[in-house]
């Protein structure tokens, strides 16, 4: 059971939309942030930019700025070799699996012209040229959709996200090791200009020893930019038709909240 402060505020279902695939990589956001945003800043890329790609199909004026220090030539070489072995051993036989072997070509096609990927690590304090702070990443930007999935380092940058809240329309964060970091999450949720409008547990990560989801995907809307109900949501989470398990062969996680 999750604490009450994590329960989303009421949103009309007509305002909520899923962007991206019906599996890992898709997120539920508020439609009002689509046309009003002009930049997606992605912190943590790996090999998945389906959300950004789907978003641009709806708003082709949006630009994508991605930061991930792990996605480099070594990353792509290792991935390609592994995929080739899987292909030869017939572990990848479906058309989409075969196409996935050549993901690097898709990467090159997407990250060109107005879309940029920087091989830099998001940090709270820059110590080398291979690092960048949120302050610098968002410098001179406005009307931003900020997406953060940096495997636990999100807690180090929450203060800087708060300081840059005027620039951010909508915020998506994957919180890792939830139980261990609940105090930091609570402090951010209660003191920021962002209000939770959607929450989903990552069923791929599963639960900790306390029965708490290890990873929560939370969507926030900026209360200074959009009208948000003062009432809490009566939806059941996951929301049928909007939420899907990150791992399809495993049941999605039902969420309940303390009242």
C-alpha cells in the first residue's frame, strides 16, 4: 500500500493519453502538455526512444534533447554482437526482433537534425566534460517536457528540477528503490510546483521485501501552468486501456493508497 501523498489528483480521462508502446517505454501524460511544449529533454536513453518518436508524430514541432553517457560506440558494438548471436541461434525470429538487430540505424535516423543525443551523464555537480547538470541541460530552454530515468540518480537532481520548475510543463520520473527513498520522494512531491496526475508501478522490477513496488513511474503536471483539480483521483491503478505492464508476460501491479 502506498502513502496517500502519492495518490494522483483527479484528471478527466479525456485529458489523459498514453504516448509510446503498450509496454515498457510508454507513459501516460496530460494531453494539454502536448501542444504547449516545444522541447522534450530526456535524461536516460538506453536503446528506447519510442516515447519521443510517438510524441513527435503528434507534435512534429517538438525537439528532443537526450542525455545518456552509457549510449556510446561500445554500447552499440556490444549490443550488435549480442543480437547477431541471437539471430544466428534463431532466438530472434520474429520480424520486429530481426529489425531490432539493426537498432543502431534507427538511432542514427532519429537523432539527427533537430533531435540531439549527448553522451553525457546527468549529475548534481559537474566534475568532468562528460557530465552535465540539470541547470545546464535546461539552460535557455522553456516549455519543456522532462523525462527522467537514470537508475537511482534521480534523487540527486530533484532540487535542481525544482529550481527549474518554471521551465517545465510536464515531468515524468521513474523512482527507483522506492521504500529506501520514500522521504526524498515525499519532500519533492509536497514542496514542488508539480502535482501527480498519474502513477504506475513497473512490474518488470517487481517488489521489495516490504511488498512495496521497487520502481514507480510518476507523471507530474506543473500547477503554475495548468489547472489541476484539488480533488484526488478515484481511478483504480493501473487504469484499464491506459496502463500496460512493462513486462507483458507478468501481471501488472495493482496499487492501493492509505487514506
